């Protein structure tokens, strides 16, 4: 029997939750979406782990859903994309949040453990480069500058000025200040770390790898909690680091958000909802959730929640993940592709 047939026999739920009744329930994350059906509401628990960037979106959707379906408890953690996939591919979670696509090694692990899944794109995000509000010497950095300061060959650079010679070799015309270089950035378990390396640093060229074969310096304490990154950036007058756009925007009173150019001397662009959506801001990426398709049958609570996540709750969850701010929702054609992928997974 197909997944859809099994689901119908077990759940009697439609493709999307129908508007059979309304509610004005509210949650700590905001007002619940009205017009949801009680038909798909079943007793159960859903476990989610993964990207700390996607966590606020899924948490927002979860709180909204719990406002219309108090039978389902949804536990969401944000231990990092890599950690999330490790648990997901061991069958420990129902859904994995990801700020990058699944890697081949993770695909192999899921296959080894017989974990089938569907990939669902849910939003766009940018990666924000930050420094201290006290740092008046820097307002824009190119990819080359970021490599000179943060790449594999910058290991051991304690001051911004230590990177001057390397930056000039790579084509930068900037002269960095003689100030301590205090780095606040994600660790290797983070999808934001992986995305930054892939988008910004790997583009410099394989010949610019560090001695240990990595494109990013390994001598800073990587952070799994975005709040710690903000504290590091805020706590040093000459800090440098990166975090997801929505989180940086939420904390823009504590950090200085830098403009970025792809090429040395190129157009400097600040991250914003508009520049990320039109991709003029060069450090942009896609965000995903991965759903274990076996759990669609074994855990009857999964399908109604994901239906809700992608339908009535979608816009509010994505764009208001941090109160009145959040991520960039998919244009309708791309959202339609996500809905089709989810529909196909249930067929």
C-alpha cells in the first residue's frame, strides 16, 4: 500500500487541512492562524532538531499549530545542521531543520540506516558579516578580505593588520587596522558555517586552502549558540564574525552589520529582505526542512503538522520568526515546488 493509502487508513486526513472550523487561540509566539480543521489534530509528539537558523521558523509554526491542536506536542531544538542530520539519520527525530542541503556523507548515513526522507525548501536567508559598533575603520569587506581575515591561511592572525599582506596578494586594496582580531562565528556543526565556507571562502580557489586542508581558520572557538556569537561581537571593539541575517537583524542594536562585495572594489551591498530576495546581496542561501517519510506513517502527528507548516502557517512562520522580523518567504512558484514535493511524498 502507498504511503498515502496507509495514512488515509490510519489518519483519515486530507492533503491539506480543511477550513472546517475556526479558532482565535493565541500562543506565546503570536495569534494562531484561523480556519484550521480539527480533523487532522491527533495525539502525539514530534521531535525536531537541526539548524539554529531554521529553528525559529519551525518553533513559530509549532507554537501556532499547538494553538489549534493541543493534542500534539512539538519539541524543537537547534543544535546545528550537522548534529541535526546525525540524529535524523539515526531515526531519532521526525524532522531535521537545515540551513544547507544534506551532504553526501549524510545521505550515505541515512541510506545505511534505512532512513527515507523528503527535502522541503522553506525560505531564503542571508549570512550577515558583523563587527563591533565601535569599529569605525571597517564598513565593507569583499570575499577576498573575508578570506584574508577568516580563511585557512589566516590561522594565527591575532590582529587585523596581520592579514594586510595576504589581502594584497589576493587583490584587495584595503588596509586593515592595527587592532585585535576577535572572532565570533559558528562551529563546524553549523549549517551557517558550511554555507559561509561554500559561498565565500571556497570561491577564492583551492590553492588558498590552509595547511590543514580547510578553507576556514581553525583557531577560533566555534559557537553553537547564536547568542554567544552576538555577545562576542558586541564585547570586543574590533571583533569580526558572521551569523544568519534574521538573527543579526534582531540584534542590530548590539552589532555593526557590514556591507559585502563579491569582488575587491566591487559594489558594497548591505543585507536586507530586499537584497537577499533579489540576490544582490552576495551571501544568500536557501533554508530547508527534511521529513522522515517512514515517520509519516509510524507517527500520525507528523503529516498534519507539516501540512499546517506549509499552508496556513507558512507566511507568518517564515516572515515573523522573530516577532515582527524573520526570513524571506519563497516566491509562489518555488513554494509550489515545495508543496508538490510534499504532496508527492504522501502519494
